[in-house]
C-alpha cells in the first residue's frame, strides 16, 4: 500500500470528487454525516481538517470503494486501514476455499472470478470454452475477461448476438468506471469500444419479446449455438481491498439444448 502515498492530492479535492461523482450536494452529505454543509465546504477547501472518524464516516456515506477510502485517509494524514493481500497469500486461504467450492459446485456450467480490472483470478474447467480459438496474446496472464469477451478474434467473433452483448458490456464497464473512479476501467472501456467487426452491424437493436427475461449470451461452439445468462456475486461486508473487488460470474443454460451440451 505504499503506492498510495505517491499521489499528490488533497483530502478536499478527493472528497469533492467523490461527492460530485455520487451527485450529492454538500447539504445532503452534511445531513447524512450529521455535520453542517458549511463544515463539508471547509473540508473541501482545506479550511478544516477531518478527524480519522470523519474521513471514515464520509467515505461510508459516499459508498467509496475500500481502495479509495485508503487514499482518502492518506490524503488526510492518516495511515490506511484496509489491508490489500494477494489472493494466494496464506491469510486468504478461507477466501480461496470459498471460491473453489463455488466454482466446482457450478460444474458442469462455466464460472469464473475476476478482479476490479476484469482480470481473471480463477475459473472452473467448463469456462475453458470461452478461451477456444483466442489469440495467444489474449491468453497471457493476466487474462482480461473483457478483452477476451469482445475481441473480434476471440469470443467477439463467435457471439451470434454481438451487438446486444457488446452494448451491455460497454454500458456495464462505463458505469463501473464512473462509480469506482478507477482510471484503468475507463482506459479498458475505450480500448474494447474501439474493436472493429467487419461486416457486423453494431447498431442492430433487439426489441425484447414477451418471453425475454434478460439479454442472453449466444455463442457459437462447434456446430452448435449455446445460449446462456449470467449471475454475479460478491463477498458481503469485506474489509480487505482485494476481497472487496472480487466478482464471481456464473453462467447458466438458457435452454435445454444448451444444458444438454454442458452435461
């Protein structure tokens, strides 16, 4: 966490940035944090210095990610309080065990775990189908699942409903970048949004039918087209930065034919 100290940023600037990102006024933030709007203004301009408890309270009210709560603390002159451990660290054994059980328990259907940057952390055997035919450079660690999903020479070239899935993933990535304040996600969004698909109309919009529940993932697999939907799970009440940023995505068959292929 030493890298946190290299940022030349003030607490006031960071607080204002997060308040504006959350579209919260000084008055509303003050009410929620039980301080005056004037005090919030003084904190943002540097005329007042926050206590450690005040930093934590404001960060909680603004739903600031743990990684950035550490940055707020450092900018205010305090030590960061949320540890950041590698997934392979001994202290993370219980987390790894939970992930392994979830991934194995979801077989024979695909499941994978990604971090905040959409880099692959773990996957079950069934998820290998997503990597079939992908260029070698996309399979070098860390494997980025967003690049793998949209690259025209990887899954992007096998998606039957590419326009729909691409629009959904780009929207999701943009919202995550805005909500998290993570510049890496904004850069990733711009990179994958620039992918081109000769002969594919990306403006095709599908009007949901009466039987539609969610946007499916329809992907060519050999001589079949598999249809799936996904669910995403996260750990509840994490206090470790790494754990707070992990997301478990599980894929489910959208029809009996797809289920039969996996079985």
